[in-house]
């Protein structure tokens, strides 16, 4: 095992090549070995002191046993690919990037709601059910509340309940007309979330929606394992509109199930440019803190965070149409900003008849990462005061 000396950048690092090397991460890890996620094997990391991954690599005892790795970081909010118990047994410290992708996922969900034709209905009072009120679900809830929407949430683990969000049990939340999943995935007691939605839960959803004039909308941009395969089959056979970014069986996708979905994408909801760089910068800080703990000199990490790198981008001018309402203008903006139609086409095109793991990985790797529009400057032409105010509530800086 390498002894503490110098700073973390002097150690040996293996990094998933999908992680962008920001200035701060470069300062923390030096000249690292960049490797494709599925090529990270015990042999590759045998002499490495540190390992940085995203969600594809399963980090467990089988991977780490016998290696020199002392620190593992994941540039993602989710940690279901890390075996925390095994890391503890091996004496390996770990860190993640909670909240790094929250804004990107929130934008994805809002755009999916608009693209599915439900945005105006939630502005008129149709409640939205959110399962999981952590960094992502909590931010989505607050964005919806700021728009005047009704939100019902379920999260038995959250300690600070978001203001303006009604508290419900799982059945109550899943019975709402619009449902979005954002719980973390784990199988540990209590309140294990693996398979949280089974056939019984889906059947209750279908019964609850039977009296509504508009079919329900279900979005899973959280974790595929929150829904069992059988439950997904049951839901897809119903009138519910489904938007799936995450899948129970990914990276393999069954072509017959894919064909029944209304909108699909290859697990890219949180992959904006800013989100990925934000995750890298969070890992750089975690590496520096770990170095402090083991007696290494702290690397000089500049303040090259996402918010300091550039001024907020200016979006294309939005020209309001005659007679357009604030809700119409917001929905039109969200549909225009959405990546969903493009990703839906890419994913379906490759299903011959199924989506293989290799194709799934290629689609994620070649994903055209969007810029986040939250906080971005938008020029609005011919818009009423009400439209400008509505767009600001959406999270846009109107100029």
C-alpha cells in the first residue's frame, strides 16, 4: 500500500473516462489513468490508491479485494452501485456528489410533463405526487410549489419536510394524476426502496385513475430498480402515460416493453454539462478532505466551480404569440428545451429488437449534453407582464 506522502495528486488514480476532468479535479488527482467504466477491473486498479467512477461500475469486494485502493468516489448523486458495507470492511473511504444532478433532473421532469400535455393541468390544480424528497425530489417539489402547483410527497427518511408540500403515504402519492420517482435505491431496513412499486401498487394507481378524464402520467427519472419488472408490465398495459429514463433491467431493455412506453431515454436525465462538471468539482473537494485525514498536503484547488466558470448563458429569444397565456408560454418553452423527443428517437432506432447493453452505453456516451436553463437569461419579445412573471417563477432570468 502506498504510504502518505506529498498530496493526493501524487498518488495513483483510476478514473472513469465519462467523468470530465475539471481544473479542480486535475489539481486533486494529477495525471490519472482514464478508463472506460466497464473496463475497470481488479487488474486495472490493483496498484491504484484511488478510484473515481460514475454509475456504471459496480464497486464491491470482488472489484477491490487485493487492491491498494483507499478512496472511492462517485461523481453521481446515487450510490446504489457502491457496496458501502464492503467498503467499510476493507477500510476504504468513499464519497459521492449528492445534488450535483438535481437541477438537470428537475428540468428533465418539467419538460416531460409539458411534452406529455400535463403542464397546464398541474397549473390548474392537478396535484403532483413525488416519491423521494432528497436533493432532486426536494428541488422539484419547491419548483412546483413556486409555480402554485399542489404537491404531495412521500419520504419516510427526510428530516426537514419541504414547505408547501403535503405529506402522504406511498399509496396516496402514487394515486395522484402525475407521479415522479426520486427515491434513492437501497435494500436496507428500514424503508427499503428496491422494488418499492410492485404490482399491487400499480393496480391501485390504475384504479385511482379510472375516474379521471385524463390518463395519469408516470415519470421515472430516478432509479429503475424502484419499480419491479412485473409492475412495469402492468403499468404499461394500462392507460397511464409513461416517461422512462431509468429501467429495471438496464443496460438491457426489452424491445416489447420499450414499444409500449410513451417517451423513453437512456438514463441521461441528470447528464447536463453543468451537472457532470459539478460532480467532478464535488469529488475534487472530497479528495482534498480525504487527503487531510490521512496526512497528505491539501492540493491547491481554485474556485473553478460551475457558478464561477462563466456568466449564465443567454437563451434564444422567446417570441410570445398573440393571445398566449402564461401557462401556454411556459409549456412551449419547456417543450422547446426538452431533450426527450430527440433521445426517444435515438433509443427506439437502436431497438432491433432489443436494446443491448453495448448500445445503451454508446447512447449515454454520445449524449449531447444540454446546458441547464435554470438561471439562464432569456429575452422575451411581445410578452405580457404576467408571462414574464411566470417564466421567472419557472426559474429563468428574463431580460
